[in-house]
C-alpha cells in the first residue's frame, strides 16, 4: 500500500469515476484502475463492485474512505502549518483546556494574544483533564490547562491559580439576601452539581460530607456553565469558579462568596522540555497576566 494508490482511491471516491479521477490526478484511466487493483490486493479489501462501466463502493470501501479522509485532514493541517511557518514565521498554537477554563478564560486570553499577532493561527480543544493531559503528552496540543495535573511530572506542570469558589443562586432565592454563603446554609437545599467522576465534584462532595451537611442533589451536568444556566432557571444552587459564574450575571442569578474557602486550582501542563515552543510560553505569560488583572492571582 502506498500514497499514490491511496490518492487514486480517494479521487475515485470523491469524483465518482475513474475517468474523472484520472483527470484530477493528471494520469490515465487505465493507470488509476491499476492503482485501485493494487490497493485492493495490498489491503485485502474489496473496495468497489463493478457494474458495467460504473463503480459502486462497497461497505468496506466506504469505511476505508472515512479513514483515508481522516488521514488527509492531518496532511492538510501539516501543509497549512508549513505555509504559516514559511510565510509568517509564527506557525500555529494549539491550546487544550478543561471546560471550566476553556469556555470562559481561554477565549478572552486568546483574543488578547491574537490581537498582537494577527497572522497567528490558533485552535482551542476542550475536554476533561485526562484527555487534555494525553493531548499534551502526544504533542497534539502545545499546552494544556487543567484542574488536576494527573500523571504529569513536576517539571511539566505549573500551578497557575487557586481561586475560591462562589455560590450561584437564583435571584429570587431566600439566601440571595445573604452577604456570604456557608455549608450550613445549604442544608436541605436543591443543589446543581457536576457529574460523578469529575475531580471538582469529588472535592466538593467530600467537604460537604466533612461538614455534615446534606444537600438535595437535584440535578447534575458535565460543565459548570450548564449548571449556572440551570440555576438561572430556578433548579437549585451551585458552587462554581468565579470566572464561570461571572458570565451568567446577566441572567436572573446572584453570586455570593462561599465560606470557608473551597479553592479551585488551575494548572498548566507542558509537553517535554524539548517540545516546548516559544509561542506557548508567551501564551502562558499572557494567561498569567489575565489572572493577575482579573483575580489578583499569579
């Protein structure tokens, strides 16, 4: 199996015939036919059924085409990166982040970062801490922002901030008049929680258990942003990162300090030292400056 055979197959699938594929590839129809036959032989797959002069992709052919398209997306990305490096000298920045940061802080920081680098191409990938960790380890992403650094060495992780959680309540909630909220205030209250398996959920549940306070676990969701939306609908109260909660102040919610502090950490995780890029380091410095400005945290 070689790239020329794959290109011939892809062109036939996209163009619908060997003749059209041959024109795109600047070759002859018999040569495309030969390449397809070689590909079927080397892969052990029957890619097409012949119906006279027509080619009908088999199920194997359709499945193989999907894999080929995924591979070519990666090749197209490499071409794009090479063009950026050649023409612009800055390349591409890939940032991975957990939802609590990726859906609130990171877009704002990227706006600041790209304003001074209009030629820069950036991509933001949002997922759980373990997935972000894997993306950075595999160098699919240049930098990762997580809540829990997981199986990452101290040389490859850095604490960005420890931010105290806030309590988000419906505007009409009786506790909305309080200057601050405590564990005991939430005894018997309908609570909107993160899902089981989330590290922050485990932290919060453990602290409520230590305090001997039982909440009514009304509903749960994967992201704090969704929890804040449900609070605005009157479905309960929640604890959230203050930068997430801030995005929902335009809705019918109030945000109050929670005491004693429940600290939500944010970490940067890096690839190996050899794989660090100057661009990623500059982005992290911009991120630190944002935390200092907004929350007073280094």
